[in-house]
């Protein structure tokens, strides 16, 4: 993957997490071992190109955002619902902002609702063009995959 | 004058952040109500008269585009100011929404000052009519 794509994903992730949740995002320091991500969500886009954006992230990051914004809930079911809501909205913001960073502000895209992947495994890539970045979010490991296919040259 | 605000977004995170932001933006607020999608927002409008609506685009059941169109087609709500709050950054889509009567656009993630500026712009314009 080119450095430009890696930097664009890092920049967009930093903007999304810092502006909406006051959390810092850094490039992954290969020397350190970070707690692995245990939540995953994905969403697709259709328009000037088709594709998919997926994100894996640690539950403790989601809990931090829930705690800061929505407040933790003692009911495990409600707490899981809040984690998933945060996961989907962070991915939604990541996807929308990545599309603008990648394709500019003219094309119109239709976005699918984000879906939580129960297995927490990153989906297998289905596109020829796949950009995959590992990030350090609040000292935990996070993973973003940006897949692009059927790009229209209009 | 105190204002009524309606926030329409399927994300509890965004509804909560938006509600807090609106309360902090220096405008006197009477009441804030929220809805998870356009259809739920239409139900809220049966007994609530907002001065401004903040609405997401990508929502289940009834999305923001359908909701805006429903308001525009309604005799009761066709002049209700709607501000779109969305992750989408397409200027083409925003131009289409403006032609359909949308008053403004805030991109997610937003800073509190983005919301304050938009409220003052939209409600200020409304009060000058």
C-alpha cells in the first residue's frame, strides 16, 4: 500500500476520534505490544466507485467513549448495545470522511448502514484495491480496511 | 425567545453529543426532543413544534432525504428549517438538498462551534423574516 493511502487513513481516523471522542490516534509502533481489537464492523458504499470500509477496535476504546459521552450501564445487554452504537457511528464517520479524502467532494455515494460483525474478525477482502492500516488508538490496537472496486472514470 | 429543537439520528452517540452541544451553544433552549429516524420524527411532530431540525441522512426505516421530502410536501411543515448533520461530504448531494429546502449542513464529526454557528445563522435568519 502506498504511503499516501496510509497517511490519509491515519489523518481521517485522527480527525474522527479526536473531534468526536477526544481520543488520540497514532501510527502503530511496531516495537510495542498492544491489546488486540475485539470488536469489528463493516459498511459498504456505492457510487463513483463501490467498495467497503471495515474497522476492528478494542472494547476498552468503545467503553471509554460510552463512559465519556453516553455513560456506562450496569446492564450488560444495554452496555453492549451502547458499545455497538459507538462502533457503528465511528465507522460511519470514518467511511464518509475517507470517501471525501479519496474521491473529493463532488461524487455522490450511497452508504449502507454499518453492521457489527459478531465474530469480530475482519472480513476477507473481496476487491483488487485494498488498503489496510494498523493504528494505535489510546494504546490499543485498531485496524482499518478500505476496499475499492468498480471505480467509474467520469 | 427560547427555541424548540428536534434531533433526528439513528446513533445514540450523535443524538447525545448534539443535544449537549445545542444546550451549550449560547442560544436559549425551551425543549429538545430526539428521534431515531424520519418516521419517528414525524410522530414527534404530531405534538411538538420545533424551530429547527437537525437530521442525519443515512438512517433505517425513513432516511433523511425521505424525511426532508415529506416535510417539503406537507402544508404544515414545508417551512420548517432543516439542517443536515451527516458524514457525507458530497457537494453535489448538498446542492440537491438545498434545492429541496434544506437550510444548512454540518459535517460529522463536528465541533461545538459548528453547531452554534449554524443555529445562529438559521434562527437569526428566521427571526429577521
